[in-house]
C-alpha cells in the first residue's frame, strides 16, 4: 500500500463545508482544522518511511487509475437497512479491504452477514490465503481443523503477516454462516497486479460456470477494485455482473460526509454512484495511523525518530477544539 496524498482538493472541500461545520454541535471549525493537521502530520511520517522502500511504478499507476475511477458526485449517506437490502439481492459484491485496520475485517463480516440474509447460495472470495491451501480451509469450514491450527497450516504469518485476530474473524464468520470460501490468490509467487486480477477473474468465472446461480463476495485491497483493467472491470468484461462495489479508500468522501453529518460515528455507508458505495473501513486518520505503525514495525522506527508525534488520542475528535488545535500546531 503506497500513500501519496492530495491536499489541494481537501482545501477546496474545507472551504465549501467550513460554514456548516462551524455551527455544528459535534465537530466545530477549529476541531475540523485540527483533524486535518493531524492527518497531514501522519502523511509526512508515512512519506518519510516510504522513502526507504522501493516504490512499485505499477502500484502507483494502479493507484492513480483507482482514484480517477472514484465517482466525483456528492456522497449520499445510506442506512444499514438500505445497504442490507441491496446486498441481499446482489450477485457480485466486490469489496475493498484495508489490511491494517481491524474495522475493515469487521465490515467484511457485516457485509457477509447481510448477503447471507438471502436464500440464494453465496461464496466468499479472499485475497489473503494462497490458493494451494484450499483443502485446509475446507477442512476448517467442515469442522475437521481447529482455527488455532489453521493459522500455521496456511502460512498466514509468512505469506500475509497482518493481524490474525482481525482476519480470523472472517474465517469464523464464514464457518458460522455456512459459507464456502474460494481461494484465488497466488501469494507464493511474484505476479503483477494486472496478472493477479486476470487470474482472479478467470478462477471466479470457472467456478461460476460450475455453480449456476451462485453469488459472490469478493474481498480485495482497494486499489484492485476500481479502474480500467482492474478487478471489477475485468470481471464485468468476463460476464461476471451485475456488480455492487464497496470501497473504503476514498478520503475526500469521508471529509465531505463529516462536513454533512458532523459526527464520525454517524458515517457508515454512502452511495457514490448507481452501484458504488463508500464503506468506512476506519476514518482516514485511523487508516493512516495504523499504516504508519505498520511501517514503523517493519522498518524498526520509534516515536523518537519523528520531530512531531501523533498518538491514538490525537486522532479522536474532541470538544473545545481551539486549544487542542493550537497546542498541536505549536508543537
């Protein structure tokens, strides 16, 4: 996951919504500004560490294509009941996953439960387990392999390495909801993003031919989801539609919703297009903080390596934002 951020657009958003925010009981003008400043600090820390990593040009191209494909229309908040109704009848749901935030995996469980409300058969497609471990996953779902043993059997820590506590909840939910899992990823090899999306599409298409009427929840990193030649595009061209798309990597959408709703806790689902929805896989601040901490652990950084430090408490909205903003700005 590479993170390059665009502040000019955020500045425009801030100008457009600052009046309504200023009069809000929840998030006031100064607190809104403080949160943007905190986000900027996190991005600077992330950029410093990413400078030590070899940046993939293909990933950067994929990211730009993804961002360009996000609808620019004003987001329309959608209730859980409304999205549940949509998902219950959806044929192909393609959902973005934020690997470092537990909220993303919790949301996968929620969406899976909503889709299981339908009597039509459903298959869960996952990114984070290599295709060679299909038998082990099937053994777990059948109750013949304990969850605690599955972690080692699928080489989770070696091939994926994010939070087992978060991702294992998806496996437990699939077992509880009697939902089969289809593995489509080749984590053991070195494949381009385009090749990966082609292989995923081919594998799902072959499975769908053998299972007429099957519905699918496909959960992958956000940059795979939207864009010309990306996963949803290739699936559509292969006849795998109609699609309902859920994305979490859309920070401008979050800030616009915060301007409307004034309270982060009220931000959940929002419609962006006819079949594209935003889902809050953690706020942009939470996502950036978790990614920063992931990079720190990977590269051996400590808080002393940064001139300014952002703690978990700093990303939480606070009342009386002026003093907090000034204190942070003057550090």
